[in-house]
């Protein structure tokens, strides 16, 4: 069973791209908070955050691409309504 992502057993879950976009927004907020801090530690953390933001953007694009492929091949997901997965096997109880 998924904890965060939408599935037939978790219809209230989230789409992967939505979670990743929210995470990116949170990191951007943290970057704004430390942007004026010129201490070496803050600069180091900012540099790491910028790298992470790039990876998150790549992950968001990949998740959006997967959604487009599934939508095109199988139509809109019904997982939010407790429907079966479009690919793979349903979660075992």
C-alpha cells in the first residue's frame, strides 16, 4: 500500500508530480529565507538546495511525462475514485 501516492487502496493520496511540486515550493521558500546569509554554511546549504531543485525539476518532468503516457494509452486515472491501477497489479491486502 502507498502512504502518500494515490492508489486503489489510497484514493485520497496524491499524484507524484503534485507532491514533488509542493516539495520544490517548500525548498524555494527555504532558499528565500537564507538567500541573504553569507556565512559559509548558508552558502553551502544554498548550493545543495540549488542542486536538489534541479533534480526535483527533472523528477517533476519525468512524473508529468509518465502521466501523459498513461492518460494517452488508458485514459484518465480512476484511482481517486477507488478504481484499479492502469498498469501493474493491484495492491495485495
